[in-house]
C-alpha cells in the first residue's frame, strides 16, 4: 500500500452510555493465535513454500468454521517481470443470502524489509505479522464467531471474507502504484461469482499493531463516506472511539479497497497508523513486523467493531 497526504477534522458522534450491543464477544486471544500460526510458516512471499502452505492453512481454517471456500488462482507478473501464481481465498458465510457484505484483507507478506532502519536487512523478507497477518487473524475470528451462534441468533445476511494475494510485492519508492494490490486488481475484473454484488466492503490492513489509530482514509471518504460513518460510529458506540479517530482525517492510500470500488462495490479501508507520527506503524516493511509486536487490544478493537457492524446490519 502507498500513502499520500493528511487532511482536516470532523465532529465525533454522540455516545449513548446505556447502549447494549447485540454482538457476541470477539476473542482477541484466538485472533492472536491465528496471526502467530500464519507467521510460523515463515514469510509468505510470492513463489515460496511458506506462502503456499499458509494459503492451505487459511482456506482450511475457514472451512473448519463452516465457510464455503472458493480459491481464485491467477497468473501475473511482478513489476520486475517475475512471474507469480496468485491465490485469492474467498470464504462465504450464508452463501445463499442475497444481502451480503464483504470483509477483506491481504494474506501475503513483503519480499524485503526495505523500510528497515538497518540497510543490511533491505533484501530480507518479512514475517508480515501486522501487515497482512493481523487482518486474516481478525477475519478468521469473526468467521468463528459467526459459526458459534445458535440458530436463533444467526445473522441473516451473507458475509464474504476475501483474502487478497500479491498485495505487498510492489515497487519500492512508490513510483508505480499499479505494481501493488495485484490480487485485488485481478478480482476486480474477474469476480469469483458472476454478477457478484455486496452492499459494501470493509478492507483491513495493519490492524494489530501497538500504538495504533485508524483515521478515515481519504479514498474511503471519497467513494464510501456512509460506510466510513457506519464503521466509525459502531466503534464509538461500543467504546473503541480512541482507536477509530475523528480527530484527524487520514491520507489517500493505494490499497486493495480501490480495486473493490472500481468493481462497482463501495469499499473502505481500515488501515493502521501510528498514534504519534500519524504515518504507517513503525514496524511497516521492517523485520520488526513480527508476532512480538502484535497487540491483542488492537485486534479486539477492530474485531469487536466488525461484529457490531455485522450484528446491527439491517
């Protein structure tokens, strides 16, 4: 993903202290474990055994949680001409439902730590615990919670979890924006089901770091401001307003949500920023993006907000 510039401020929503959420409790310990299990395979870089093995793990976990899984394979090339075999993993809850929402995030990790403070590490692949792994960990726990509910408490709408591949293999320096998000680029022109539609999408990226805040990303505000308002309002309603901030707007970020919007489905980006610097987390594209730097409270804030959105969707 690529960042751009910051923008201005807006008012917060009022908080109802008597509100009781209908959603179940998101288990941050489970989400953390799913992140750790992804990292245990090693860096999930394209054309690697770790990548392929982790893809099998993710698909099987969704099946274990009762999801219908579609594997979308496609051949592509990196910006330097290296051929790759991509695998988007689509897991669906209640696949027969016509009313659907989409929750997405990438599962690959970057092939080098080109933002590491030590230049000797700039050609070393990263674990991608936060940048990739955290999104999938949250999505897996949301899927588990959907499966755990009794028939009387089942959510009536459909939920599609899309795990993008080849998001993080773009050209360093940001000169070629099209070199990023290759899996979602492919999906936007070749959706997994003919005529697929969703009410809206929520893309997750770097949702498990320490000192993390989520600003309202500006492409999200341009394409889907009502969805941003829905998600940020849900977070504030259940007590996670300090994570989903109204204090500043975020930057324009090239991420997978752009491709979903280009497919005709409104989609926002929930992407972590550093609470002090305002930019990407300090671990971004460094060797410190490992399981030691995953924060369970951040996972909880994002996961519980997603459950609130799902359980209150009409």
